[in-house]
C-alpha cells in the first residue's frame, strides 16, 4: 500500500505545478515571437536559448529540485557543432540539461510536439521532432540535425531512445553516431544522475531530489569511417556508463 502524501509534500507539489504553469504562460508568447523572427536561421539558436531559459527557471524556482553541473564543455563549443549524448533517466532530464552553458538543438519524439502546450513550446524552440519507426521522419530528422551541425551548433540526443525504468543503461541506437560520422563532428558524452527521483517514469508527481550532470571527455571522430560506427557507439556507451557509476557513487545514490 502506498503511504498517504503529507500535507507539506502535497503543498510543494501543487506549488511546482502552479510555478510551471505560470512560467509556461510567460514564455509561450516570447518563444512564438522569437520563432517567427528567426524562422530563416538553420540553427534556431535564439529560440533555443529562450527555451533553455524556460527550462532553467522551471527548475530554479522549484522547491523540489536541486540541480548542478560538473565540468566544462570544450572551449570551441560556441563556434562548432558537437554531437552531445547522455543517458536518459526521466522526464526531468531536459530540465537538468538546460543548465549546460552552451547552445544545442534537441531531438525529441514527435508525440511531445503534439502535446497541447508543451508541444507548442517545443515547436517554437526549433527543436527537432522524430517519430520513431517511421523512415521518412528519421530521414528528415537526420537531415535537419546535419544542417545544424554544419551550421556550427551542437545537437543533443539520448541514444538509448527511451527512459530507463530501473536506472540501468540501455543499449545505444546508431542515429547519433551516424550523424557524428557523416558531419565529421566530435562526440561530447554526458553522465547524469538523480533525475530518476525527480520524476519517475509513469508518475504524474514530481519528486524532491538532487540531480547532477557531469561533462565527460570529448570523443573524437576524425579519421573514422562508417564501418567504425559500432566501436564508436560502444566506446561512447562505456564512457557514459563509467561516468554514471562514478557520479552516482559521489552522490550517494544506490540504484
């Protein structure tokens, strides 16, 4: 039997929903205007910045989430594209990753773009939709990502493709690594921990938790060919697995 929620915990969660709604109401028209003003920009840099500001403020003003960043990105990440990849623990991951201090376009499943309000925000931000299992959608996504990388801006993907229910790292899909090789850009792996307790998969209630993202060492792709994709994918997965294990240990997490 699930224990009843304490009145204080219920109040915090209701405040978080109210804060989320208020910030959404503020940022939705800003993003709409920014999207229209910068619709010809292939990188969608400015609308994306507004979306990340929104994500940072949602978490910063919440009394439930305590987010932090460890490490720094490459010195040239503001001027060239990187294929950024991370493990995927929960729906709170994007809010944590909004605290990273560089621009990125994100790849997200099409279903999110079809949500009544959040979908509008995602569409205005210039993030890139993908309908999994549909070849045409995959081709369009890869082409848009490649244009972004070649335009000097990074692209963010969760190569597991879905959230892990138990925290164990799932197999990585090929898409991010195909892009990195085709666009000849390095891979920037990230390890994140703690977001699983911020928003568990299947739960409608946010949890009270600390979470952190750690920036790992860049993995170069110079000189690699299409045949090197499997080894590149597994090398990246191994780096993230080690990073996640170390970060969880430092945070005292047991899952």
